[in-house]
């Protein structure tokens, strides 16, 4: 019992310290993504707090951090702009359409959880996963480059650039070197504190969280508690026109949010060698977005960068996410002045280390060792993640992988032909019969020149879809049109049922009583054992 309590206490310490680091890293990200979406920074910060808290408590993956993300923000830009255009100038109607869209997005995500669609993340091939990781690492890196620009959008130069680079490199050096000295201290948090102290006490003129917010048009980090947005119901008409406007946005946001969350969950599963609950995560993400929409947040999903900071900082339990979310609210309410003094360079350094840790460097080593199709998938997903967004990249990767799989299996259909003593021609079919292999399957038969009696044996084949059933149906009709007798053997039970439903004549074509131990291998294990006893070894 003492050992159990000591382990729990050690985990609690790691969770708390890691949660503090994550909270600091969440601030500029949430603010930046709010600016991208065209809304006030507090809308992004409130989203990070509410989504982070709810998913940490109820989510299916302890240790995973959720909040406002860039993948969603880029979709929200046109939504907010189009919504603003529907109202009077200064009315900010787009903001309320955003809240309504986030609520609908959450409902869709909860439906995905109820329907248990989260399990389909297991169908994502490994090359897609590697491409996703590499693409996100590049996206995170590119997003940090914007921190090297001033308020007018010009790149830093001269002393300003060198001091920024120096502080970034110092942050990275501390994070790299500290674990080699001791693993008891959270390297990211220590690096942020040291670099912040150098900037504050050295009175260095560098970009800070406060200047970043003000340069973006915000008034500062300070705010109150999230308020229930009653204006949603008065300003957004709940009718068909509204649903037509926000529906497509909500569907896209829900898909992107779930894909990014479940892919991040899968990645953390691999890093921690544990298993998260995908359907539970869908429910938590959906519920969190409904709440954040009602209380003035911009919506969000899992954040791979902050999640990796948390995991590598020792955060494994729900406490780490709860601490990060609650501390973020504390920053907003009471400590805005202190947090605004944190130099952007320190946070950029932390994110650069996340990029280095996130990128699957092993993908370079295996490029010449894996099939060309997998290389194409890996590179395509990485590129599409950077060019478009995660949802398009993952869907494209899965489609390419599925097409390659179908093509390879389509080439595996075989037909071994032989003649019996009574003149019956037997076709033994090998390989999967599905939409991709139908053409090759049909080419195996010579209907006009075959003898009067033909038998097709499916003992080594599997009927996979409706296209295969249709091909068998058409083949039987062709033989019968030539006045020839055809028999089908070793069809699976589900295939026979479907063919019987299609036409009663199949009861005469399909052979039911088969004395073949290979067939009973699947249908009846006892018969298979009996069949084996007939063979002499």
C-alpha cells in the first residue's frame, strides 16, 4: 500500500509540473489561432481552458492535451468572415455563427462516439501515421516562424534577430542538456523560467506574450470567467437557412477535430505503450465543443505539440491536463501581468524541441526498405498536411493505401483447370473475389469452348462483395444460355444465402452435400478432424 501511494505521489508531482509547462505553452498557441480565425484572443483562451478541462476529466486518453488548434482555425476564417457579412458593421455576427457552428460540431462528434466510429482509426495504415506525424511536425515548425516577424509583418533583422535566435537556442540547449544532468526537473518549465528571468532582469527588448497579443490587435491577456452566450439564440436564427450555412462547416470541423484527436491518441498510445478509448474520446471532444460553444469559445481538439510536451515532461494522468487547463484560467483571471512578460523566444524554443521529437526521423532510414506505394503514401500525407489540412491528408492517404491494397489483391485471383474422367471441366478458384478482381476472374473461363458439364470450386477463394456475387450470377447465366450444366462448390454460407435470394435456380446450381475435409475445416471442426484421420502420414 505504501509503495502504491508513493508511486501515485510521484506521478502527481510529474503531472503537476508538466501541467504548468503545458499551460505556459498553451497561451501563445491559443492567442495565435484566435487571430487566425479572426476572433478575440480570449475566445481562443476560453476554448483552450474549457476543452482542455473537459477532455482531461472525461476523455479516453489520460495525458493528452486539447485546446484551440490551427487546423480548425483555418477553416473558421471564412465562416467568421461570411457570418460578419450577414450582419451590420460592427455587429460581429460571424462570432455568434462560429459559436453555433462549434455547438453543432460537438453534436456531430458525440454522435460519432455513440455510433462507435472511433474504432475506425485502427484502419489507418502505418505509412499514413508516419506521414501525419511528419506533416504536423513541419506545420508546427512553420507556425513558429511567424514569431520571427514584427507587428508590420517584416522579418526580424540585425540585433533583434540575433537576440531572438540566441534565446531560442538557449531554451533548446537547456531542454537538451538538463535531462543528462537530472531527470527530476521538468526541462521545458526550467528552460522557460531561466530564459524569462534573463529577459526580465536583463531588461532585454524582445517580443513577449503581452506584446504578441497587443501587436495582433488584442487588449491583453486579462479577462473574467467564461459567460454563457445568450446572444447566440437571439442573433442566430435557428432555421433551415442557418443550418445550410453552418452545416458544412460543422461537418468539416468535426471531421478534422476527430481525426487529429484520434491520430494524436494513437501516437500517445505508442509512446506510452498503453491503450486509450477512442469512442470515449469522441464523446468527450463532442461534449467539450458543445460547452465551449455555449460559453464563448472557438472550439478545438487534441494538440499534438502540447500533448508531446506533457508526455515527455512526465505527465501521464488526467491531473496533468486538469492542472494545465485550470492554470490557464488562473493566468487569465489573476496572473496576466506575469504571463505577458514571458518571452516568445522561450516558447518557440520549446516548440522547436517538440518538432525535433515529433518528426519520425526513422522514415528516412526506411524509405529504401519499404514498398514504393508506402513511400508515396508517406510523402503524400506529409505534403498534404502542410499544403491543405490534416483531414484531407489522412483521407487521401487511406484512399491511396486502399487502392494499392485492392490492386495488389486483384492480381492474386487464380484458376486451376482440370478435366475429370467423365468429361467435367473443373475450375478451382484461388484468391479473393471482389470488385477489383472481377475482370481477371471472368477472363479465366471459356464459356463457348468448355464441355457440357462445368464445375467451379471456390474452396480457396472468398466472395467479398456484391460485385463478386453479380459476377457469379452472370457467369451462371452465360453457361446456361449456351445450354451447359454448371455447378458451384464450396461457397460460404453467407454467399449461398444471398444467391438463393437472388434467384431460386441457384438451389439447383450450388452443391450443398460436399465430402471434402478442406471444406469442413471452416464449417465443422469435428468433421475436419475426422477427415484428417483418413489421411495416412
